[in-house]
C-alpha cells in the first residue's frame, strides 16, 4: 500500500469530531443521541452525562470489574461482542463468516516466521465482533506472556456482518495489531485487533509506540523478553466498534457452544487443554 486509503481519511475526520469536547449542553445532546440510537446498556458504567466527549463515551471503563473464573483452565472472553464465527481451522484457513474463508498466515503478516505462523494450523479460531453499542475495551483472556506485537497499517472497511458477507479477505485488508502470546500451559495463540471504519485508534496500553491510523505505511515489529499479563487485565480499547480474532495452537482450546451468540467480557468461553 503506497498511500493511505480513503477509509483512513474518513476515520480520521470522524475521530476529530468524536474527540471534541462540546459545551455541557451540546455534549449532553450528543451523548443522549448516541446512547439512544445505538441502544447502549449503561447499567455497568457511569452516567452518560459524565463523559466530556463522544470518544470518552466510546472508551468508557466499567464502574467495577466483572467477576470471572480464576481457574487457569478457564479461558474468558476478552470483550463484549457477538461471536460471528468460530471453530476449527482447516489447515491454515479460518472463516471470516460462514462460507467465506481466508488465509491465517496472510492475516498475521510478514513479521512472523513460517514456523511461528504454522503453530495455528488445524487449531481453533474465534471472531469477536464489537458493534458500536458494545463496551469497547479489551482484556486478557488467560494468564500469558506477550512475545511479539506487530502493527500492520491497512484500510478501514466496516466489519459488520453485511460487510463481511460482501468483501473477501476483509480482515486481511484492514489495519490491525497482531499479538503473539504464550499461555501458562506453554501453548501459543494470537490475538488480532482489527480496525474498522471510524476506528481511528486501537490503543495498546503496554506499547505506547503503537499509533494506528497515522501516516505510517510499513509494518512495525515489537519484541518483548519479560512481558507477563494476568487474566482480566485491561490492555486497551477500540475507539468505536471493531473485531478481535483469536487464533489458537492446535490442542490448546476446547470451545464452549458460543457460535452466533453474544458474549460478555469475563464469560468463560473455552477451556485451556
């Protein structure tokens, strides 16, 4: 990609509006309109009037952390989302949506070796779709060590269900941040944060050098020697809804019956084998 795509420019402009702090009266109208139109459930959060910008409302934190299983065997949902697809990887192929496959090795980009990519062959995958109404922060699903992070610039196509049905390889075309992780059972998996239209920023709290939707056109690799995170740790957020993809090594996860259901951060969705 030699220049930023039009979807990047649209997202940047929307980001400027969302970050603007209006007068309390106007901001109240903006917040009330968004909550009403999108159907936000604010019961776990502070009152909508306390957020000084639309972006602050997008990236809202829970008033109190949710309870979740502390058992090492339980793998929890990293976010509030809809499971648009999940299941077994066919060699290195995952489902974008029913009937549409994509190549996981291509999704991971060029900064991982063939050996690193091949660990997910015949493993498991989970697609978490975060809609604009959802809680936009993401959390660690199991105790782990982060080995690498790669920021891959790209486009910002919408990732809603209708868009997934129309555009082959949408996840591969969009901007993303790929994390290579190792669980305490020594099995490895990837968490891929996929940007979408109006998602100008994907925050990664442990790596402030990752700046998404900027002028950067080349992938950037970050390596870590001793970065350990605990289950439930908040490690960033989308500014607007988007998608997280988990690709797990063969034999790592036994999935619960979660396909085509809504899940909440903290809910047990799989077992670490």
